[in-house]
């Protein structure tokens, strides 16, 4: 069985769920060796039915095999499952239909997620927003604006519920009635930082809180870089707002690149040390963003269509709001020809508007681009942004 094959998912099976949880709790095993076992033996149930010699022949360390053979992991898994149930926490295994399909694609997806809240958000289009714990007024304002703008248009905001940018991003989504996912570096029964207890409770009701760490796991420093791969893994892209030279946000950005996710960065003043990270990312090819539309342009076409539908519902006559910005009749005519999900070549525009010269059309296209209403693609092709 290939753990990363989306066709291998299955409905929730209590016995299989317990096996996955037991596998997660085996000391020293880890997700990669667990995948090696399952790919060799066929299923998680067969892993626990295998002999010691079979397990060792697959290359599992003797002390790990001994821990599996002892049988105590099943007792620990049963106690863990019961405690999770009492706390209102759902165990989501990698084969569960509720598991994030994007997360399943990464190199080392967690075997098990502990979840509290709306599991449906694991299937929703999401963008992560990360950054420093010590934000400036500029960072706080930008984080709030982008998280609010994306959340109110149906994008789920993902972050790590840390101080600073993370907490601001979560609150921005919640304040606009949007959805947000918090990925913790502790067990779901250990709230860190402690001042975020109210935020945790609000996200658990209005959004989703997840962790791969067993209940009772304390905030060990090594947990946070590990959990960062989940933040990027469940997201279509990662926005870095402010980050110093050795910020954990840069780890998340690098993970996003490795996972083939979009990376966005908010530029900052050269004199601000918290601008070092995003400015470096921009130099390395991350997209410089100023608002939510810059993010939306890079999302899959079906997601952009949904965002446009939300904007249409919010503004029943979007053309009116555009015209109010002072578009000329020529600019309106060109804008109305363009599409959000399909590039239109300059020749098509000129053929459709024979009364406009090529120089006038190019001038209007440039004005529309300056107004952030369209984008030029290679080969003189143009698309709407919003």
C-alpha cells in the first residue's frame, strides 16, 4: 500500500485507527520507517502481525522492534484514544478520508493527526501566514489586512498559534468570520503560549486545531521545526510577513519550496532586521506581495474562480466598482474582454476592438496593469486578476 496514493484512503475504522495510533506511539520509529514497514508488509495491521525476524529484515532497529513486540504500545494507544475522546479530540489517520490530500503528498506526512474543530477545513483551500514573534506596527497591520482579506473571501488561514504574526493572522481570519487552522507544536491538551488559551478555544469552535504530537507533549524546541512542515504541507502557499535571519518562518518557507508550494513575501525596510527574511526570499524568487490579489493570482484557477464568485456576491455589480475607479471607456472595453482563467492574446483584443489602435490598446493595457486589474503573461497574453 502506498501511503501517498489518494486512492488508498478509507472511511474511519476503529481497529485500524488504533493500529495507526499504536504505530505512531512506538518509541524511535518515526514516519519514514513506518512507511517502510507498511510498504513492505502491505497494511498497518500486518505490521503488528509480523514476526520479529520479519521486522528486523526490513531494516528496523532492534530496540524499536523490541518495543513493538512488547505489546505495550496497544495499551498506550487505547488509553490515548480514550483520553482524546474525553477531550473532544478526533484522531485522523493518514488513510482517513478526512486527512488533508495536500499533506498526504509531502515527503514525510504525519501518520496521525490529533484534531479539534471542523475537520472539513483540511479539504479547504488554505494559505499559511507566518513570521516573527516580535512584530512591528507595520507587520501587525499587514498581517491583519492580508489575513482578513483572504479569509473573508473563503481562504482558510493557517498558522502556528505562536506569539506575533501567527496569532495576528488567526485573529484576522476570526474577526471577519473566516476560517483558520492552528498547527501546534505540542499536544492538543497543552496550550502554548498560555496566553493564547482564549484564542485556542475560539479556533476550536470556529476553525480547527491540529497536532501530530501525542497528548501531553510539552513545547520542546525541536517540535516546532517539525510541525512547520504541516503548516506548509496543508497550504497552497506560504506568506512570510516579518522574519529575522534565523526565524522559524524561514524554515517554513524552505519547506514550502521543497513541497512545491507557492512562497510569498511582504517586503520591508532595509533598516528593519525583521525584514531580512522576507527580503531575502524575494531575492531568491519568492513573489513580492502587497495585497490579497497578489496572492490570489498564483492560486489554481478553480480557487481563483471561487474567490471571484465571493467577490461577485459581495459586490453584485463589480463593474460599477471598477468604473468608479475612473476607467476610461477604452479601458472598460478591454477589461471586459479579458478572463480570469484563460489568457487572451493581444491580437484577439485588437480583432475584437477594431476601432482601437495597437498603440492605444497597449497603453490601456499598461494602465489596467498599473491599477492591478490585469496581469501580462509571456507572449503578450493577458488575464484578469479580479
